[in-house]
C-alpha cells in the first residue's frame, strides 16, 4: 500500500490514524480474513506513532505493535532497506510535478520483486537478533 502526503501537509496523529485504517482495510481485502486478521506493525517512535489517540486507534483496530528501540534506524526496514534502494535507483530522475514524483515512485515499487521485500524482512530479523545479542546496543552492520 502506498500513500502520498499532500504538499504542505505534515503527518500528525489524525493523518496517521487514517493511514492505518486504510492499511487495515487493504490487508483484510488482500488476505480475505476480515477484521480479525492479525496484523503486526513495526514503526519508529515518532510523535504521530506514539500519540495517545494513535495508540487508542491501534488497539481499536487490533494491530499488534512491535516495540522499537529509540534512535535505531538499523531496525527500521524503511531506513535500512526500502529508502536507500529507492534513492539510489531514482537518483538523477528529474520530475516537474508532484504527479511525476508519485508516478516514478509507484513505478519503482511495482518493479520490485517479492524477493526484494522478503530480503528486507530477513535483514530485519538479523538486525533484531544482533540487537538482542548486544542487549540493545546500536547495530550498524
């Protein structure tokens, strides 16, 4: 699922709650499991993610939130896997409008194989294992 934030807008708790509602609907539609499907969610400790209204919404929507150590980009798949590849592959691409940016990003995502995303999850598991072995210390590689 991909969502783009409108120009000039910021992600706050209300906006993030709309995103997680959309995510639940999408997951349930893809899985075909209805509203009782278990969904694990991993994200960082940004304010929109940790606001009381967000936490309440996540409980209501029955998301299971995995804890994320503060300041740990080594444990956020978007930081160590997704965005570095996106930035590398789109480097030098010139877009003249928001719609062109959206099209470039959407096209890039659609070109990724399932293995790309599986590899990101494998790296996540390895990162968590290293973090546990080091009792929470930062893991760079």
